[in-house]
C-alpha cells in the first residue's frame, strides 16, 4: 500500500515547504470532516479524523509534517470541538487525560508510519537496484551466448552434425533463460517451457494437458533441454518427421514430484535402437542430477517417454500452490 502511494506521488517535490503545505491542506480537510460529523452527532470524539490524517501525512510527506499535523490539528480540535467550544478555557481532568492520550497516540502513530515508510522506500530502492542488476546480467548472458555460438561454429566447422546439435541445445537454453528473466528469476511455467520448444512444429499437432506449475530456474533449464531433445528426435525420426504425426504432452504435480509424459503418434514405425544414443544418455544424466528418472518406451504407435523430477522445500510449496485448482483440460496447439 505504502509503496503504491509513494509511486503515485513521485511527482511530489522534495522541498519541505511544499510538503508542509500539503500536510496543512490534509489537516484542514480532516478538521472540516470532523466539523461535519459534529453536525450529525454530538458525541463524536474531538480528534476522530486526525488519527488517519497523521498516518496519511506521515506516509506521504514524512515524520516532521506528520507531527505538525498531529500537534496543530490537536490544538484546533481542542479549541473547536472540546467544551467550552471555541475557547481555551480550563478543562476537566478527563479532558486533560484525553489530550495527553491523543498526544502519545499521535507520536506513536507518526513514528510507526515513518518507520513503515522508510522501510518501503528502502525496499523500493533495493528492488530497482536488483532489476538493474538482472537486466545487466541478462545483457551479459546474451553476449556470452553469442560468443559461444561463434566459437562453436568456428571450431566445429568441419563437423556440421555435432555443431548443429550443440547450437540447437544452446538456443533451447537461451530461450528458457528469457522465460526465467521475464519472470524476474522466479522460475518458469511448464506450459511456457514446452511451447517454447515445440511451438515451431505446430499448428494442430501438439496437445498439452496439465495445470499451471512454476518450477525453479535450475529445473526449468533442465526440462527445456530435455523437451528440446525429445522434439529434435521427433523431427528427425518420429512424429514431427511426417505431415500427419502428432505429440501429446501431459504433466502433473503429484506427491512433491513433477511428472511429464511425452507421447507420439502418427509417425513412422518405431523400432528400438540397437544402442543407447546421446539423447537418451542426456535425458537420464540430467534427471539424475535432481534425483529424477526417465522411462522411454518404443511402442508400435510411437515413442512414449515418462519423466519424473522431485521438487522439494520452498520450491515444492510454490509449485503445489500454483497447481491447486488449475484447469487440466487438453489444449490443441
């Protein structure tokens, strides 16, 4: 709330005279509202509208203007709303205690509001610095990836197959980096990761089924690499290598574990490989880093791959919250 107020009033100059003038205007409004309330009822507390005025002025203009509103407004309210009205005549013990209690309350309110304001201002500055650092790191990361691309092209110019595979994998990681950066480093949504990798093979060939789940950055990069490997394999030998082939991808978050199934259909006949390829070794090794597993089935109708990755700790709670109550209806892309 305070952060929103500060952003809304960023145009407010730092000059004390302007801030105190604004504080005086707010105090006047509070006094007028109290006078109007007095016309509706006789037992309205004399300082009723000054408490929120002190809070608002302190949050907006600072500790000094807040105290001035509390003090000056209290004097006006004493003069105008405490009997005898419009006079500073001797007052009863009860009225004296009321004024003392009001003064103490105003001091505490102004101090608390100023502390809250200062904390939010500091957090706002830290957020701006963090965003600046993230943007700078993103810029440097893109430059490094571009440099790596150039080095790979140069060093592997005589090995076009290996060169293209490495560059393709780097591009997949780069796209997921963009997703993570767009989310301010908080991870990436599973659906967005999948669409980034398989979207170019559409339209109307990909069915996605699963809730909205945001997974941590390190797992997101791994999942992007694995989905990219599966999509590349499908484009070379599987469902994406034919005009009528399709892929169904389903995922869920069950018992602290992200489960994803890749299922191809409509592609050429599937025959189990005679040896374990690089893609299979990559998938297995990448998942084992997080205690996950992969099960690849070369079914007659098309390749089926089941991936499982445990997500623990705070990341687990975050993923679980994002997946609760989410729609899981299949979507065709």
